[in-house]
């Protein structure tokens, strides 16, 4: 191996390892940390693909409860949202190691770490290698990104295919090889299947094409081949899942529920709270803005600005979704790291005297230190298991009930409690008698000793009760009592 390729390989390996290692933190956490509700459904789909029918067209979660308020009954437990590419990879891992959520996290860790590598490979085509390297390092060590780089969710995989799509399309445009066009189609298709808002990448992708061929792009068959063919899988998937609305989340509210777009709360949440406090953690936020005002070279042109604009348009369109969920801002992280790295380079080259250069360089390191310190302060609680009693109760249900038991595990519709039981069932209270007679509910488990639980304890057989939870046999309940709990 020649010296330069060896150095390049070692550099990429270093970037990958720098991202991989910190994401191993608390890898054995049960599915009960931050955003457990989303992780539990994703983990359940993977588990059911492994234990049941491996059918990617009809992925199933554990929950019989309607997907959202006012939704249709979902007796088949369909979970038809994003195409279950990530879930399928996790299920394949389970074939070798058995169901173990640590390996589900490893899949996310692998893709998140690989993203840092391809981010560097993409950026070095436009920027100095030192700046590209620094951006990849920021992506690897940003505390917000460390947490979301190891969650049991499809988002880390989506971010990888987003960055890889930009990289593959750029290579295709530069080299005009047909096999690179095919790679571009595959990467873009997967990005949109995993998360349809990958459509917003059309802006930077179009910029790359138009910068190379201009209006002649409209006459090139390979341009149509890439962009049209990339949409076809998403069109078929959306058509398919629309035939089963009972398995879909109501997603209309994500756009602008409460008419929040461009209101004061919209800017406060996304700019002050998420970008400044949580994601870039003050120090990185300053560097981000410095990078935004720094000069552009001819190689990059408007590429990074078009990428950032596409993310801004996505955040504006899905205004309520971005205000509600912090992980919706993950598409901002790669391009945000680019501008942070440019901000550091801006400070390094600012000033003429040695004293001013020393001050500016020191400021850059201070901002980086603040980003890491404040960022970790904000996300450290994300790793905590705030309700370990649901894990303890879930293990007891798994040990004490038949494998085909159907369990009511009320937890404010959060399926994390139900997932711990390793059973199918319901994640909130409802018509218990109907669920017993028609849905086949057999057991009730609760960590909340409320009035419903107390009535069930008085009129049904208790399988196990501790200070933290109670498990009840619903098949032994007095029918008259059930009516009073509905």
C-alpha cells in the first residue's frame, strides 16, 4: 500500500473510531431512556420481524392501541410509517445473537460513525482537508449527536444515507459513470424510504447538477434516471401504506398544528433552545454563525448554503414536528458541523498580528470547550432510566405469564412499558372488558396504583404485587367490576 492511501485510510479509521467509541456509552441501557416511546416501537418492529414473519411490507409493533388519538383500530398491530430498513438490519443481527437491544444500538452506532467518515470525504472535495477533518470530528464528538447516534431509531441510518447521497451524486456528476448513477439512485431511494423528508435534499442535489451542466441538465437522460427512479420506491411505499390507514400515525399535525410557524415560540424553540442550548451548545452556536459569514471558495460555491437552506425549509415546513421533538433537528447536524469548522478556520485566519492571531485561536478553543461542556451538561440526562420500575415489572411479566399472554401496560400511551413485558397488548387504559372479550387481554400490569388498579386488585386475582408494581390476572375478574372500570 502506498504511503498516501495508507495515511488516508488511517485518518478515516481514526474518524470512525472517534465517533464509534463514545456512542458505546450505556449501550446496554433498556429501552427506557430519552424518547423511549419512539425507540420502543422501532425495537418492537425489529423483534417481531425476527420472531414472527419477516415481512417488510407489513411490519408489526407490539401495541393494539390505536396509533394516535382518533385513529382506527389496529388489530394487526401494523406499524406503517417509514420503510423498515433499519429494523430489518437489526432483525438480521438478532438471527445471530438473539434479541438484544445492545445490538440494535450497535447498528445505529455503526451508521452514525460511518456518516462522519463520508462527511469528511464529501467535504474534502470543497474545503481544505483540515477543515473537512475538523467538521467530521465535530460530528463525531458533538454530545447531542452522540446520544442520537446510538438510539434505537431509524434516524442515524437516515442521516447516513442523506450524507452518502450527497457524496454519491457529487461523484456521479464529476465522473459521469453509470454505476455511480446507480449508487446515487440506491442511496437516495433508501434515504427517502427511511424518512420522506429527504426530499428536501433536492435543493443541494439540484445545485450540484446545475453547476456542472447548467440548463443542459434538462436534456440529459441520466439526470432523469437518477432523480425520477429515486422517487419510485417512495411512491410505491406511500401508496401501499395508505391502503392500511389503521397502521399509520396521524402526521398532519407535524406541519403546523396550532399555527406555530413563524410565531415567537417557533423561533424561540428552534433557534434559542435547540440550536443554541442543546445541539451546538452555545460555543458551537457562535462558531456556526462565524462560519456562516465567512468567505466561500470557488469549489464550494453555494453548495453548503443550499444544503443549509434545504434543512431550514424542512424545519419551516414541519414546524410543529420540529418544535415538539428535538430529534427532528438531526438533519441540521452534518451541515451545522460544516459551518462550525468553517467558523474555527475563520478565527484562525482572522487578524494580522501574532497577538490577534493568538487571541482568536484561543477563542476558537474556548468555544469548542464550551460546546463540549455545555452539550454534555444538556444531554447527560438523556441516558438516564428515570422509571426503572417499568423494566422491573416488565421482567416479572415475562417470567410469570404465558408467552401468548396479551397485556395491558398503561403508561400514557408510551409503548416502552409494554415493550419491557415482551408481550403484545395495550399501552394505555381503555375499555378493559372489550379488550378481554374481543381483544383477548389476559393480564394487567401497573406501576401506578390508581383507582382503576385498586378496583382490579379488589376483584381479580393478583399474580404478584410489590411496592413498585402489580400484575393481575384479568381472566379471573368479576364481570360486574369490569363495567365500572370502563
